[in-house]
């Protein structure tokens, strides 16, 4: 995944959220909208649901980080919203994406990090505090809903699947050049994001 593309996508989402599409204009709804997601709110408003992006790690190297990620995830699931969880241990592009995002705001790298509608909310402490004061509920008002028990059939909830281009080997044979090339479709682990559950 290209870092600049991801960042500009986040920025575009922020713009989309602050300027809701007008009702009745065809072609405004994204064709790739997930069927299993339902809107919390009135469809006729026409606004795209706010993205809820949570950067995490599934590595247990630093116990505090791991438990903070679990805590933030659990709080968000309690609101029954769809979470775009970006596990930096699954894809180095997520780590680079988050590093750039935090550096641009003068913040040190830390996990987890929550973004709602493209805006940085913060880490585990901020999520806890906002939850306790009831502000998190308001921030999540425009998010797409999802049953917390939902498990994707295609990836089993891992959000990644082995690359079909190279079978997960990260190598493809190029006939014309008669040599083995690095597969361009997958990440450093030979994985691609699950299209069934991830946008
Ligand atoms: Zn591949
Ligand atoms: Zn999936």
C-alpha cells in the first residue's frame, strides 16, 4: 500500500465527513459500501459513515502496549461500530502510515491510536477518558454500525488473506524477463487486505 495514498484517503474522508453529500444526488454512495454494515442513522441524510480507524499491534512484546490495544478495541466494540483495525505487526505500511501521521502532529509513535472521521483522537488514555465522560459516544455518532460478534467468512477476522498473485510466497516468475520478481500485490508477509471486510 502506498503511504501517500492512504494518508490522502484519510484526509478525503475527513473532508467528506465535514461536507455531507446532498440528498438525492446519484452516484454519491460508494459502490463498495459493505452490505453487512448498517448505518446508525437516517440513510436520507446522505452522508458517508465516519471511518473509525484503530491502529494496533497483535505482538505481545510490550505488555502495556498489548493490553492498551485490547482495552481500546473492547471499548469501541461496546459501541457496536465497524472498526477499521490496522495491525502494524501485520503490515509495515500501516506502521509507516501511522508514523507519518503522528510525526505531522509532532507526536511520538505509540500504540494504540484512534482516528474518527480522519481526525486523530489519541491513544488508550484518551479513549478511556472520552468513554468515561460520554464524549466518545458523540464522536462515534456518524460511524457505521457493526455487530461486535461479526466474523468475516473470508479471513476469519484476521483482515488479511494470503496473496493470490504469488500464493503468499512474495515471488512471481516473469516470463518476459525470465526471472523471479518480488510480487507487487502483497505486503512483506505475502498478505493482502481482505476485500470482504476491509475497504
Ligand atoms: Zn503476492
Ligand atoms: Zn475479512
